C-alpha cells in the first residue's frame, strides 16, 4: 500500500508542477503562443483541456525543452538551477567534448 501511496503523491506533485508551469507560460502571450500552436489550442478551448494529463505533460515537455524558459520558470518558483557546466556535460565547450590531457 505504501508503494501506491507514493505513486499517488508523485502523480499529484507532477500535476501541481504542470499547473504551475501552465500558469507561468499562460501569463505571457509570447510564452503561451508556441505551446498552444503546438497542441492546436486557442484560448477558447484551453479551459476544457487544461486539466487533462496529456496536455499537462505537453506543457512540462515544452518548458523542459527550452532552457531559457525552464530557467525563468525555476526562478519564478524559487528553485535554484545548477551552474551551466553541470547541467549539460560537453555542451559548455560549444557542444564538443574536450580531450583529456
């Protein structure tokens, strides 16, 4: 039973994070336009779709796929981000891995 409770808690935490991301993205028309175009929604159909797991997952994927947006969202939520060099090994040097001396 504990396993099911943990899964339920994770599911609720993920949904809460996705709703926060949707609120953040939706608060600025320039941030909102790409995700709405990607999923084929307009402002009129957003209310009916906003709570669906598939749409919330798409919002999280969209935010995670745009590093600048992800960092801005994290800052808005009060979450610190690791230094760039620790986020993406090999990318800090222009996408090429450095040779070992």
